[in-house]
C-alpha cells in the first residue's frame, strides 16, 4: 500500500485532545467521499498538535504546535481557529513553505502559503454591523471592544464605516478579552445616551457586557460580531437573549439544507455542520487537485479550487481560491441573526447597505 498523505491538525483552543476545535471527523468524511470516487488513491493520516493560544494561552504554544507539525513532514496544516493565533501562524507557514488553512476571522492571516476559510471577518463583519444599525435608524452608538488584535481590528473598521453611514460613536470602552465584569464600562457607555450598542471581540467578555447592559435597563438595539456564535451554549444564549449578531449559516442555503436532511444529521447548531463541510471539502479537493504530493503541489491544489457551492453563508455563496486569492468564501457569507429564548433566528430583510446619501 502507498504511504499515507500526512495532514497536520493544529488545535489552538486546548492543551490536549480530544477537545473543542477538533475537525478530524469533518475532514475524514470529505476525504472518504473523494476516495470512493477514485479521485484520491492514497490513505490520509492526521497528525494532531495542540497548543492553547491567545487570549487564554500564549503565542509560543501555537508556535510549538506548528513546529511539531512541520517536523512531522505533513503536507498541509489545518488551523488555527482563533484570529490572534492565525496571525501568529501566518509567518510560520510562509517560512516553512507549508500550506496552511486557518478557519478564523483574521483577514490579515493570509499569504502565499496561508489560506483562509473565513469563520467571520474582523473587517467585513464591522461593515455589516454599521450598515445594519444605520438601516435601523440609529444615529448614536456606543461600542465595547476587546483590547486585543481581534477587538481593535473590528473597531477600526466599524469606526470608518460608521462615518460613511452617518453614525456617530458617542462612547468607547476597551475591555480585557477575559473580562468577567464590565459594570463600570457599560455604565459609562450608556451614560453617553446612545441609540445603538455594539460589542466586538472574541466573546469571552461578551457575557459581562450583556449582563451589565441588562442591569442598566437600557433598551435599544444591541448587536455583536460573530462572538454571538457562542450562543450555541445554552447558558451563553440566555445571557445574550435579544442580541443581534453575525453568523455564518442561513436558512436559505440549499447546500446546508441538503446536509441537514442527509446522513450527516442535524446538529443542534447548524454552523458546525456547514463549517465542517466547507473545511473538509477544501482539504480534500486540495489533495485531489494537487499536481504533485508535495507542499508546493498542495499549495497549487488549493489555488485550483473554484466555484464550489458553500454550506456557509446565504444561498449562492461560493468556495474557492486562486492566484493571490486566499479567502475561500465569496459572496454574502455573513448572516444577520438574533438570539431569542435560546434559539437563533435569521433576521428577515436585514439591511446591509448604508442608506442613500
């Protein structure tokens, strides 16, 4: 039997596995499908590396995990999943010339060898948020954001788009990404009399902000970035009940609907199924399309993926890469949703463009 193709899996959310963030099953499903079709003629072996990264861990842990995978002679790395750590891994992928596919929100985590399946976007999400609030008629917004690369990048793009949409940012508070209390900061934000409230960050500090806002009695529209995805945890969903947020799955996506109706089942939170499908398909297609089973060959295989229907995003969202194109999702891949009584519901006809003038 031919030697197995080795794929590295970098989990930056745990020190050891199995753990949240493991993507073995989704990748194996997509790879098995192509092997059954005769498009892959070798077995695939997963090599796992765990390194608890930022914000709770360290950049060094991610660096060690990446180095271990490089030393294990993998042809490709899948991960990290958190934007701060994807930024850490990007220069490593370039230096090692090791094709890497991160599934984070950091649009800057791209390069010749670093590819990106957007699970959110530090840049695009903030534009959608600003345009949505403007569409609701808000004129004055308050913003709480994580004091981290994720939070700062989100805020930078929100600030610029707010100006274009006629929104005035009346107050800003920067929080520790691990904050457990935000009463003083939220009181100051509410004191500025906003008519819209925004949270931007990884989400670990979001419950503190949401609890403080609820206690304050302020009752205007509130929205957060893809931190709201954490509402798949019922306890988190209860805390952010009534918050709007950016997600990656849509009720109108036929690719996702077919997955939910098929063998893969219907998980409690459909994003896991959508993201797993898209991530697995990118990895499997890269191997099948690689002109040679080398790191350079896999890089070219990734570039050769074009116009595949994505399970993430609205209907019509496409997967693919190209020369100098390292963002996998093309089209309306961000979806406005809201948590109500423990359920995520899509917002019908939610505005995503600034009002004329």
